C-alpha cells in the first residue's frame, strides 16, 4: 500500500519534498506500537490519517522513509519521538460544556450534595479522564463555582488527566480562541472567562478561580496501576472509550468504576456504554451512571444494570 502525499506535485526545479512511501507493513507496525503504548486501535481505514499526521514528523527529522522512522522510534534515541507519535494519533475534539445535559445533571442532582459534604469537612474529588486541552475540567469548575463561589475554602479539587502532554500544556495555559460557538456555549458561566486580545486575535483567558480548582496531570488509561490512589465522587470519561477495542474498553471502564466512591457518578460520551451486566451500577440519565450507594442512603430513580442490554431501564 502506498499512500500519496497531498502536497503539490513536483515539477522541474520544484523543491517540494517527494512522496513518502507508506506500505501496509509500515502501517501495521506503527498501529501495533500505538495500541501497545496507548490502547488506541487504528483500523486500516485510518491509514491516510496516520500518513498525514506523521509525514510532517519525518520531514522535520529529515528521515527518508517510514521504514527509517520505524527504526528510529524503536531506538533509545527515539523515545521522545515515540511519545510525539502517540500524541499525533490522539483525537482532541472538545469544547466548553459539551453534552450540556451532563452539566445540568451535575448542577441540579450531584453537586448540591457534594458541596454540602465539603462544607461539612469532607474531601471531594472529581476526575476528568481524557481531558484534552482542558475545556471539560474548566466547565466543571465553572459549574461548581456558580453554585459555591467560596469553594476554595474547602477540600474540593478537580483532577484533569490526558495522555497528550501538548494538550495538557494548553489546558494549563488556559488560553482559548474566542469564536461565536465557544462564547455561546459558556452561557451563564461566561463570567469565569476573561476576554483578552491574544496574539492579535480575540480570545478567552480562564479565570484564576477556575485554575485553582483544577490540577493537570499526564496519565495513560492503560497504565497499571493508575497514579491516583483515592476514590472520586464523580468521574467524567467522555468520548474516550470509543478509541479502544471492546476488550480494552471494558477493562478501563471496570477500573473507572473501581475508582468511584460509594454513590459516585460516572459520565460517559453519548455513544459509549458500560460493560453489560454491571450490577453495581445504575442508570440515572443518558450515559450517566451511579455506583450503588451505602444502603442507608440509597438513591431514588436508579435503574440497576442487570441484563445484557446496558440501557435496561434507562431514563
């Protein structure tokens, strides 16, 4: 298999780099490395994407072929480039308050109890797993601060993790483009984002109060063990599991459930589901699940997942 470069064709005297030969063996080898390192499964129809994202890396490194690139990333000197390759294969489509029904559920059903718990001296932890460039954890933080502006006085923290260090750097910087869609998605929460002129263009800068709530950390969901040892009252892992095959997906989902505290909530993406026959988890909304709480505080309206159909009894 040879995938043509999409750059302009060469003519006499043209300095455009020649096409890079990309064989089926090249794709298979790189796909195996990506799966082993990140759990991401690349089907054959992703070959043009792999070529497009890595051809630029080869030219930066002045490597003549994908075969030489494979040799380089397998070497000790290529360890950093191996991470660049994994990051190039991750998809980072996100926005503030994406899938807004989850934030409505958080605001109306979940956070009031957690805020009371924090006010009573409790420890509250929320995890945004696969946070990309930070829009999701900052959306959580804005939702929390809208309900409790003095939350910083209490033990309430949001952990944001991702495998992509470049995306995490963007999240820590807290600087975003200010297009119409972004501003509209903020709604009543816009006060937590400062309008700034960034590099000559309109932009949004995350308010310091949001930054203080969120900690960004590099983490790979297929690592054993995960670096966090405590439990979380809320975990959001949305539009992440879709990039894994069924076996890895179910394994990660089971581990996420194990990291929930009793009565804790798990939010998945709109096309994601927990493994079938998960008796400890109940459905409390669209792709919104709650771990079985202590018996003395059983929640109302929970539909236990006890059949092979993960939406059995769903709202």
